[in-house]
């Protein structure tokens, strides 16, 4: 059996990946971790054959966790990095990961990953390559990442119906109760996502977390309004001209993203 360990700080993501991996008859998911420190302790102890490692962990950077595992184990597992964004592919590759997969996972893409894992383990290869091999692997990984990037839609709810909206139409999202609500130019939609889960589905180049309860579409920003003690508010390009608070600790980064 191929022993696999899953590291992700979101329980739904771990459950989804476990389910997909368990469709492979030769795979046994022998453990999970929700943090980088927990992952290191568990992997060192149980020594899985492969680790699926999320890059965005709450306590540590996933790439750093992968590097520590590779450096501290005599027979390290093969590492497969996962993220909602393709922008981390090069960093993952530099850590000698054998693959990089983009959320949400597809069965077809996961099959390609598992074929790589099988091939490496059968050949008893360490995840180290010569310079020409590194260049070839990088090209392959980046091609796979780009192939995974299909136009995405966000599922939302309104009047008992499930609809799929283009992320470009989102003006902002806010936390209402346990789940995020999405606002377009003139509509409001409910979702079954937490704000963190919704953020992971949106492009970090286009969307920005201004506050623990708000995500805004930077391209839908109309005005910046100075506020108290160095904070600011944003006026959005919706029919209500909604005013969004911006936490003081992200004002500098927001201005940079907006070209100030």
C-alpha cells in the first residue's frame, strides 16, 4: 500500500482530498494534520510514502515545512504541494516537490500526480535532479498548473436557487453570521462558504482582504476616504456606493496594490 499523509488547515479540504485519494485501491491515508508543527511531528514519527502539503497554513509557510521534512529525514516522503493559487508553483518546485496541484482538485489531475508518485517510488529515486532535469521538471509543473486554470465560477444562493457567478462581477463579500455574502453591482447572494474559504477561491491579484469581515474586488474600488487614526474606508462601485472599512495594519499594502 502507498501510505499518504494530508496537511491542510481546513477540514473540508482535508476531507475532500482524503475521499479522492481513497478512490485509488493502492492508497492508504494514514494520517492528517491541520498545522505545520503537527505535520512535522507526525510525519517524522509515522514516515509516510507521500505527503500532500497545503502551502497556506495558519502557523507556518507550507513550503518551509516541506523543506524541513526533506532535510531532516533519512528517507523523506515525496512532497506534493497544494494551493488555491498557481503563483507558488516555482517556490514549490525549488523545494524538490514532485508536483504542485491547484485547488479545487479534480480526479483526472490527481491521477497524474499519483502516477508520478508511483513512478518515483518504483524507481527508488530521491527527489533531487540535475540542472537539465530541473528545468524540464519546472516546465512540466508549470504546464500542469496552467492546464488546471479553467474559467471558474462561484456558486451562490438566491431565492432557493443555486447560481454560478463570474468572480469579475463581485464587488465585495462580507461575513454575515457564519457564512459569506457576496455583493455584485446591484444584487446580494448568500453562500455556503466561510470568508476564508471564499478568499481561497478568488484571485489574490484581483481581490484583497481589507478587514476580518470584508473582501473587496480591487477593480471595483471608486474612492479612498481617510478615517480615524490612520485607517481608511473604501467606496465601492456598486449601486449603493457601499463604504468598506480597511484595517490599519493593511492600509500600506492596500495603497501599494492600488498604485499609491
